[in-house]
């Protein structure tokens, strides 16, 4: 459930996440999988990333017909994070049972339906929390500094 405003949007944005606050950030821009766009807490769009990675697809939604309709996003990726903190390759041994149970788990996690009493079976994923792109903080500081300088004049 990541915030749109914490990403400096461009054609190849940084989608930074960390397992714990202050741990090493991982850039998920090149992830593939499923993503959801939200307006508040309402899901307005479900998409997939296969031929174009997650960061590119989300960037496209900042300029298309959905551009003003979403402020948060979630994603569920197939590329694992390796020991160095970068994305690895999609495992080649995925079978249909595993894919189907994974999709069920993803939907249960994303939609949080009231009648599901447990998480999806076989969900061995690791959740990453969003980390704000440092360029956003830098821009905010520059704006504040400019405002303060203008007040002094």
C-alpha cells in the first residue's frame, strides 16, 4: 500500500522498499508481476507487468487516462531479492498449482476480504515497506529554503 507521492516519477523511477525501517533499500523498478492502483482505499485498477517492468508501467499511469485517479499502489512481484539486495531472476520451476495458489494469496492479501479467515496458502513472500525516494526529500528542502529566503527579503 505504497504512496504515489513518495516516488520521483520519470521513465525509470526508483521504487524503493525496505524490509525494516533503516535497512538497506531495494529498488523494485524492474520487478514483474501484478499491481493494483487505489483511490484512497478503493482499488480502481488491476494490471500486470510482463514485458515492461513495474516502474515503467506505473510511470505510464501517471500520464494516461488514470493519471489523476490514483494516489496509492500495491504490487506483488515474481523476482526474488538476492543476498546483495537487488532483484534476481524469476524462478524457472514455477508450476500451475504454485501459480494458482500464489494468485489466490495475492488477491487475499490485496483485497483483505472479510470472509477469508487466513492468509493465502503458500504465501512465502517477504513484504517490503516503501521508502521515500531521496530526490523527493531534496526537492522539499529546496522549496522550503527558497520560501525562507523569499520571506527574509
